[in-house]
C-alpha cells in the first residue's frame, strides 16, 4: 500500500481484488475494485491484490492507463490519480472495449478536487472501442490455489476485536446465535470495515414477480442495476419507468470504483514556453511513485500525535484529566499549554491565536491538548479518553444573524466608497432593498493536513516535512513555540495533495503542536489528521451575508448602491479581515457604478475560525453584486444579460471604485466572445420554448463577466525568490519559494528556465521547497505564485547567462556541458539567486478577465438539477502552458459548482459540525460536470505586468460557478411565472435540491409549510 491508502475515506486510492471462484475461473479472476481504506486485511483471505505499483512504473514500463492520464493532463495535485488509474484498469480488465458511459460509471465513485474531471475523461476515452494490448497481471498459480480451496470458517483474533468469516448461511446463523451482539458487516460504507459478506455458494436472490421486486439483503447494487436494466429493455420505456427511476437513483448512491494550442511560427521548436507540456510529476503521480508527507518512511522511534479537542462551543476549562489515557498501552505522554517551551500562540498580523486552549474554549473542535503514543491507533483511542470538565459560558452563538443581534464583530470595520451614494439614490427611478446569503465551503483537499517533526541531536535543531502552502510561516510559528531561532528549523515541502488556501494558517498550528511533542519526547512525531478531525479543526470558506440598497433607472442602469457585507469569521480573526478586504475590493466586478459604498464587518461567533479558500473573499464580493444586478433585472422585467451589459465598464481607461486605473478592453472581448461562442441569444429562445412545453421541468441560462485582481493586497507579499544551481554535468537544480500543489508551478518554472538557459526541460529539476534554500518566502496563494516564482527564476537564470556570455562568444561551438565545465575551470560561479518584487501603489498587480455562460435544467418536483452546458472565455494573457491553465479554469469552475449548488456546511444548535466526511458533505463528482464544458482562452491578450505576458489563473474561475446559481434562479422564476407568482423571491447559495424545490412553490410546498 501507498501512504494514501490509510485514509479513512472511500476515494483516495483504489485496489483491485482478484476473486478467483474455481467454478468461474478466469472470468471472475479480476472482477472487483475495492476501497483500500475500507477493506480489512482479514477479508482478503484467499484473494490476490494488485495496487497501483503492480501495473507499471517509471522504472520499468508504464501501463497505458497511467501513460494516458498523464499525457492528457489528468493529474494536477496527483493524490487522486492512483485511484483513477486503478478504476480504469479494472474496467479494462473486465471490458477491454468500454463505452464512454462505462467509463463515466466506473469513475463515478472517484473524487477529484483539482482537475474538474474533464482531462481525466479525455485521457481515458481513448480506450473506447479500441482493443488495447495491456500488461494485465495474470496469476495462474493463484488460480490453482483457489481451485483447491475449500469453504471453511475463518477466524482472526486482533487486539481489540475478533473477525469471523462464516463458511455458509448455516454457519452464519449459528454464529449469530452465539454472538448476538456482534454486528453483521455487509455494506460497510458507514462502519467502514467490510465490502461484502461473501458466503461461498450462497445465493443473494433478486426476484421479480407480479408487481413487485424482491431483493436479497446481500445482493450487490451492481447486480440489482444489471437486472433492472435488463427489465427495462424487456418491458420497454413506458412500462419500466419505476425501473428507470431506480437505476437513476442507484447511480447517485455510489460509483464504480487535448488541449491544442497554436505556437507562434517564429518560436523556436526547442522553446517550451507557451506549449502544453505535461505536468512535471504527472508520470510519478500516475504510478503511485510521487511522495507526499505521509509516504515518507517511518523514522526510528517515531511517535504519533492525536488532538484532544473541545466538545463545547463556549466554556471555561475547569479540569483536564488525562490519567486514563496515560495508563493505556503505548501512550507516551499528554501535552498541553504547560508543555510549550516558548509561546503558546500563533501570531498573524498582531492577531494572536492560542495553540492549546488554556482557560477557556471558544468553539467545538478547539485544540486543548494532544496524546503522543507509539502508534496512530493508540494515540487516537487514548485521545478519546481524556476527560475535560467544563463550565458553560453564555452566550454562545453561531450565525451571522446572531452576531448582528449581539453586535459581535472583530476590528477593524472596513469601508470603501466612490461618488455620492445619497445623491445617486435621489436621482434614481427606483430604490430596492434586499439581501443575499452565500454559504461557506470546506476545502476537502484529497490529502488531509499533517506533518512529520524530527528533532535533531544538536543545537536544538528541528526538521519538519510538512504539507504547507507557506513553509516560512510554519517555520516562524514553530520557532516562536519552541523558543528557538528560525535558523535552527527547516521546513521541507515536496508537494501537496491539494491546498486551496487551507494549508496556510492551520497547518502552522499543527506543526507547532507536533514540534512541541517532538521536543518533549526527543523523538520524531507524525501528525496526520483524519478527515473528520480535519474538517472540524481547520474550517473553510467564510459564509457571507450582503444587505444592499440600490438605486436604478427604468432601463436597468444602476446609479447608486450601498452594500453591507457581513462574514462569519468564527472564533478568531485568522485571515477574515483580509478576506473581507478582498470582498470589498471586488464589489464592483466589471460594472461602472458611479456611486458605490461598501461596509465590511467580520462577525465573531463560536465556530472554528474560517480561513483562506481559493478566491479569498473575491467570489463572495462578486456574487453579491451579481445578485444585485440580477434582482434589478427581475424588477425591471429585463433580461439579466442586458442589465449587466448596460452597466459594464467599457471606456478605454477606467478607474475602479478603489481608484486603480485599468483597461476593460479584454473583459469586454471575453464577454462578447462568450455571447457568441455560447450561442446565447438562440439558446434563450430555445429555453423559452422548452419551458412553455414542460410544466414540471424548467431551464434557465445565465452569463456573467469577471474582473479579478491578482496579487496580495498586503504589498510586501508580492515578492519571490529562487536559487538556480548548475552542476558540472550540465544539469540544473532550481529551488524556489513556491509550493507545488497541482497548479503546475514547478512545470512552468522549468519551462521558463529552459527558455533562458537554452537547455532541455529534462536537464532541469526541482527537488522541493525548503526554507533552508529560499528563506522568508511568501505563501503560494492569491494566484500570484507563477508570477513571483517565474520572475525570480528568470532573474536567476539571466544572472547565470550573463556570467556565461563571454564564454559563449569565445566558444560558440561548445555544447552546454562543455560550456559549464569551462566556466567551472575559470572559477565562474554557477549558482545564482533570483529575486522579484512588485512595488507599485495599486491594490492589485493586474486583473484577470473572463466571462462564463451556463445552462441548467431543474426538476420542479424533486428540486434536482442538471448542468447542461457551460462556455467559458478566459483571458490568461499569453499562456506559459495552455494545458495547465485550461486545467486550472476547469478545476476552479467545478469547485465553484460545489460552492454554489452542492456543498453545504451544517451545524447542530450546539455548534457541532455535522458534515464531517464524504457521507455527509458532498463535493462535485463526475456526474455534476456539464456534458458540454467549453473553455476558450482569449487570443492576442497581452499583459505587460507579468512573466512573458501571462496571467494568474488559479482563483478567478471559482466565481464562474455562480452562473449555475443564477441559471437555476432563472429556471425557478419560469416555474413561478407559470403559477402566477413573482419573479422576485428569496434564494440563497448554495442552490441545493431542498431550496430549489421549496422556491418553486406549489400546493405540495404549501402543505409542507403548513406542517412546519
């Protein structure tokens, strides 16, 4: 197993189980893919298992599945890639000529948070209707063993439990009578231990008789689906509607486990910049060879730490009793605030946050202490036994509305204003006051947070291998906690299995806690958060409430808007103040509103503190102004796109409401191209016809522009550094301050270095991010990573080329390696530091523009919706790597699908997070991606501010998910008009099935309302 296998969620990496029934022989030799994280070792008796390492590697030979997902750019952070590969491998083993529907079905149980699924499908669809010679793992010796195997009861005795596999049904009945309280593990998606009760020779019946279908309790869902599909074919579409509905439902329950870009004719064939090169580590990720922090082998004497967290939202800590936990087997120690040798706090811009709660807890999930034990399981079990006595403190509140009522806000309260808002209201034909709520979002990166802290033998040194987007900040916090200088702490980051802003702040606290444990025990300590703990402790995107007053004319022109933004910051400020700042800076989007005022208040509540998430307040600020325009259009009886168009920035030179000069030319180009490429006008007419002929299903369409600021509003973060070393054999090693987390920053850095040094990309390597090589680096965030790293790498390479220039002129016939050796012999330094800084006085470095159009269909009876088609036109400047940039657009958009239509955080009245895993919290799957997803990069778009005229692209596309939200709202409005109801109605994000159903309003919803 790889390190990824150990996580207790059903999507990280799949394994293939080869059940060889002697009666079915090779036909059943390889039939099932199972979840490694759910399959107990006991259940594999008599089975052969193949993992990602068993089908191919970069050292031997790649399997075609591995090769194609890599070359199709289907691997970004790479953490989900082995699971995708094994799912497809299993499908091909069972069906060498799959259809696209087969591929979609087999990947239905695999989740990806980075790619948006499209490139994965692009890679795998090459197997459709093509018989591929593949190196499947045949094991004839295994078949011979299975033929001799007899059905018999198996019993495995563990430390805490006994596992019994009955031989047949009679044996099962006998065992159940003997062990009446023992659970029968069959489906296992809740308990998490067993895939299938597989009694040899036992039939799990499925009987269709008369008007009913009887399904045996052990019958698998896949068998049920096959029977229902067969019945559908025999009965025909009219008589099999119930079967069809059941099949559709089964597809929702669980899943089976080219980009072409022209290169300028004048560009050298060896110049990689502007070409869709494959992600630098794609092959390693596709073969399972890529190393994440928890793949690092155990250090001798390594310990594990598990957090002890608060179960109360607001209470005084009376007493902590760890005696029971300390008496348990394998437990080494319990650590809390009193064990911290330095300061028990993490400081962020003068806003302190306790590492361990000392006197008071202010949210459920706040860390109070930690258990250190010999094994992960021992630490986890012992942490559950730490008893804490509380005294509740009132009040405790959790929502924005409660915070407003209690006037509970963090400082500072922000305000931004342009023009004279009151005067604008006086001139307006109409005044509208309303509000729009936008829910939060969990990061749900595939790799949960964690690290390894290793104390060194001398000078108090500490080495950390950590999943962090901001290694320098982690280094700083660990130093403050331990009371030692940063020069004795080294943080290493190879890659992240996804980050999205969630691994900037909270990982620093976890690192400090693990380092404290390592300091106290003088042994290496590993910390790996399980999914539920990760979601509870780290939190995610801030919920926002926008209350607005807007003055507008009869034609939809907005003269004035006054918007108050409230965000739920949680119990500490974290980054919420800067998130609010970004929301205010984006409150105009692409619209020239002459009189505009925004207030920003961060609410202090008793929830875990919300933190950075891809977009960092931008999507919230943008969505609320889009909600304003959408409502104005509804009140005016005008198409929403017409109101957007009439209010758009269109002058050659414009000033934002925060006084930054920019040209909206490329934004308008994106808007017009999106209208054209999406065939918007014609589709609006088609949707009208569809809605007129369908009472219970309605369609809607929405198009929005985008103006998104790139860079940090805190100007000193807009810098980057890199170290470039050339070795005597001609190879090049680059170290930079950025973090590779799937966005392709290393690949682009290598492309840039290859252009400057004029050496092949294969001669350049980036090992890791390390605070010992590049100090004081800014976080990899704000879509600024490639700008900062790219410019610093360029600067470092140019320094080296200037040193080599005299030799190049003197020896033009020399190869690169000869040139390097000659430079070494002449004592020319072959190492250079590159640096970049942006020092202009604007809020943002530049703006990334775009436009997006989406069409949806809703079911008015169920509230379900289908994403039919999305067209995106994106201005990425002159792309360094179009494949990576398109991948970022697609991945960001699909993450936006989750934000605006699927993902919903739910809390109990006591402030306990209820959605703490994939069974309660759903992120977009393959079935949620529009069948038509068209991404167009704007051509001939220049950007003089960034490396090679490119643009940052990581964050902006998330906002495009709002087109689905507003398209759904349009569809609901069509249903309401048909019922004689108003086009204006309250509707909040995310647009879940429940909200859609209730907003449609009919006799059924009124019945529900009466009962409530």
